[in-house]
């Protein structure tokens, strides 16, 4: 197998781990040294030309090939069968509409969140229950980690220069979640977005870290749950003040509450859109984009009318709704990952191409 | 046993650049102003435009103020500006 990557040598495993730090091949966490043998194992699984270009990764404009992605998959600890999901995620973030250069360099704190939907969630062993965003599952941890290492190593996304995010968030290390098909009372995300039920897809959105929402779905009626979710979105400090896409992860209990009350997913979105508003008298306190800007809220609400409402969900389609998480208690904690704001980055959906067996 | 590690950074994409011509002077030339309309740079950009127009007396000034502050300007708009101008100032507030 011909590989293009430059070869480095280290005398043993511990030296290799330190060498990766010295070469700035990691963002702080240790990595698995990418030996030829381990990389070739992933390439053999993928059955694709190692030099096939998957995308150009901003801001460095590094060329992500199947080979370089496989190298970063090894460093992240991916099993070979996880690699197709990493490849699909990289294809997605390299699309122009995702605006990766902006995502990587903005002062905002957004990071690409990979959302997996479809049969591979189960076959690859993703955790969709307790701690769905967090630790405890190799698939989501290492796939998210591989994506970050690609952004770091191929994209040159180093904090300070050129990446200006003032806060960042823990999802910068690894940011991947999978949809819980069994507890989802509605159509799964990939079907909603036009893919076949038997497909597995990755949806990527540039979002903030998850903010917990106590929806109280175990105690209250659906109308209250919707009201609480909408209230969480309409925060003055949120970039959602200028609209744009966001991710709402409903706990199974919250989703069940809403579905039992007759809510479809579309109705959940439209009701949240209706309620996630703030009056002009409050919104006025948030200085953000220049008033003449076409995306300023004054284009959709009368700035001279204190009682006019400014919607934080401009279009229902801006809401990506997933079902995941533990059943929990009556608090039915959900998560909101606010986006980067209006039209700055658009979510991208990709079907995962698995090798022929 | 020596371990052979593969470099994870890969190559950098390159862009073919056309022939560049040097302007002997900016005076009287056609200027383009490309601005991302970021609030933090609004006052500075206005002042800069005034200063450039005052000092170099351009024969024409064309403005490309991006509708989407955070994304690249559409290629067709950039190409159009390139055809109409001798030089351009690009400003990004952030």
C-alpha cells in the first residue's frame, strides 16, 4: 500500500506519545501514535484510494485525504469501522455552506457537532442513553475526537492564532452524539431530512456547548414543556437573536410527554418557533450586529414598538430536534446547543458510505 | 523496536494565481472597498474610506459590502469587483 505521509521515527511507545506532543499533533490530550500498521488497518477496512481528497480543511487549507483522515482516526482511538463516519463528517464540514473557515476562527464558541442517525447507531454501539453527550462510549468519544484532530492537524485550528474563540467549550475535544431510535416517538432525523430509513447519516452543525434545560416533562403538561424549551432558546446573550440553526436534544421523557399529547415533531418545532420570542424593549439591550445589517432583528420587528416580539427561531427548519439521553426523573433534562447565529454556518447532512462487505 | 509514525497534517492546498501587476501609484485609480459590515469596524471603515478617497482621489469607487458578515463574499461579486477596479481594500471587523 503506497502512503504519502511523511514518516517520523520514535524508539518506543512512550517516546512516540511525547513525540506527538512535541510535533503539536494534539491539542492537549494524549493520542495513540499513528503507526503505519494501525493506519493501514483502517485503510484496508475503508477500501478507498488513500489519496482520494475528501475536502480542504480551513483555515490552514490542509488537504484531507482518506489517508490523512485514517491517520487521525488512529490517533483518536477509532476502530476501523468508525472511520466511514469520520469521513462523512469531514465531507460535511468541508462543504462551503458549513463555512468552516468562519467556524474555526470566530470569536464565538461554536464547534462542529456530529449527530449520527440511523441503523449504525446500534450496530456500532453508540450510547444514546445516560450521558449521551459525554463520556462512557468509545464510538462517540473517538469519532468526535478524530474530527477534532482533523480540524487541528489538517485544518490548523490552533487557539489564539488563527482561532479566536474567546471561551471555546469542552466539545472542542470531542463532540458527537447519536440519536436514540428506540425512544424516539417520531421519524428519525435522517428520515426527516429525506434519507432512507436504512441509511445512516451524519448531520453536522456548528454549535455552542449543550445547555441543560429542566423541561419538567415528568411533572407538567406538554404546553408547559414547550414553553420552557422556548424560553431557553430566547436568551438575550444567545446568537439566536439573529436567528440561524440550533440543536435541541429532547430527553426520551420529554419526547414521550409531547408525543402522548399529540405533538408531531413538526408541531413541536412550530410551537417553539411561536413562543421563542422576546419583546423589543428587552431585545434592545443586546447590541450585536449593526442596525443597517440585513440580518438585524429590526428587519422582522418594529424597533419603535416596545411590545413587538422578536422571534429567535426564524424558521422551524432552523431547529434540529434529536431524541437522546437517559430517561431520568421528572425533570426530564434536555439540552440546547445554540448555533452561531444567522446564516453564518449551515448544517450539512451526509449519508455514511460503508465499505462493501 | 523503532516505531514508524505517519505525519497527520498532510499537504496544503494551493491556488493558481494569475499574473500580478504592480501599480506605480494609487492616485486616480479605481478603488474597490470590500467590507464585512462588522459592527466593531464600522466607524474605522468609514474613516478609512474617507481618507483613501481624500488622499488618492480615485476615478471610481466601488463597494462590496457583504450581506453575510461571517462568510466569504460570493465569487461572482468578487469577480465583478475585480473587473471594475485597479485595487481593492479588504476590511474585516471581528
